[in-house]
C-alpha cells in the first residue's frame, strides 16, 4: 500500500484506505460528487469522487475500507486524491492496524513516566484518587493509553491522550518548580484529570468520533463527573480540595467562549490553562508543518489567524 504521508502531487496510485467520512455534494453545475476523508496510520487525505455513478465506482459507505485508484493533486496547498475507480476489498487484503494513526512515541514508556508523577503527589486524598484511576482501574488505563485527545486538530491519534497529558504534566512541573505559590499536588492532579472525559466524549479507533454522550455533555462535564465518582470512593475526601480540582478541570479552556463553564480563579487553574493551550497549539503546528519545506508558505490558517511557514533554521 501507499501510506498517505508518502504521497506527492502527480502520483497515480492504487491503494486501500479507511473511508473516515463521506459527504455527498453538488458542483456549481449541480453535478453530484462525493467528498471523502481517507485515513491510514500516517494521517488523512481529502478524496473526491467526481462521478459517483460511474461503473468504476462500487457502492460503499462511511467507515468502509475501500481500494481507490486515482491521481494525487494539489488544491489550496493541500493534497487531495481524485478517485477514478473504487471498490470494497476483501478482509484478507488489508491489515486494520495500518489504518489507525498512532503516537510515534512508546506508549508504555509514556505511561510509566506519567505514573512517576503520580507517585510524587503527597496529599493522600489526591494520591488515592490518581491511583484509583491511573493504576488500579485496568479498564480505564487500557482505554486511556490508546485513546486520542481530539477528533482532529491535535493529538488525534491512538496514544494521543496519553501523549498530551504527559506533555501537560511536564509543563506543569516547570511551573511548579518556578512559581512557589503553586500547589504541586493540586497542579499535578489537575494535569492528570483535565482531559479524562475524552475517554467518553470520543469513541475508540477507527471511528474516533463524538459519542452521543459526548455531543450532549462534552468532556469537561464528563471529566468532572468521573472525578466525583472517584472522590465518593475515598473516605473523608475534603470537599474543598475536590472542588478546587474540579474547578481546574472546568476552567482549563480558559474562556467561556472556548467551552469552559468558569474562567480560572485559582493559580493552579491558570497554570493548567496555559499548559494545555501551549501543548495543543505547538502540537497543531507540528502536525501542520510535518513534511513541509521551510520556505513554503502554507496560506492563511484560521486557528492561528495568520499565514504560516516554518522557520529557516
């Protein structure tokens, strides 16, 4: 097969991909076409079936594995595949593991590093809560290790939630070492728990899409509910500490318009917000610039409100 990250403008390919999304549309001349998102473990690619009623295009649905034949072209500085032929392959023609984008870092190594931070939490209640989820709950740990942190934009790959959480923890470690007013125990716990609701907001791969519960409640609300469930399991857990931890999770998006019900009101919540925003944006840049040349302007990016390119060094 041809992995998506190896494709270049002008390539003519025949390969199998996961049809992550399928949307029917019409051209300005009211001619029907299909707009696809193709996926393998290296990324995603826009696909266009300009003549879906052609004899060379078999019936297919979203989340099907499909073999496509077509030409790779560039449109608005992004690659897309113009698909001329399409069929559904037999199961023995592909390996499903090739179609799940995966962290480039070692999952077990990241998990062990994260647990080393759990062991640094001295407050017995926060330590018990962290151990309840991240060590004792084998079902949760298994899901957490393989989950993504987003449907798209950043860390949208298997292991992405773990990778993102560990990065946040490392930034919070710097903050705690630099600014003595911060409670290391509360900040580390907030970093651990800030996105645990993603394990319920998003489905597992290969779908990696919003669940019904995720659409209705969102990961912040679900994360707070999970914290409350854990707190109830620990006798004598101080209500004030529980509320401060929940506040950090509730406020970690920083602004009401970005989905946080409350703005940060304690120092640890402020620190967590900036750590989360920093890692999310830097990872987004890393994914935008992957396989791009340093002198290549990429055009206006809505998220950063700027035209972007790599630095020359």
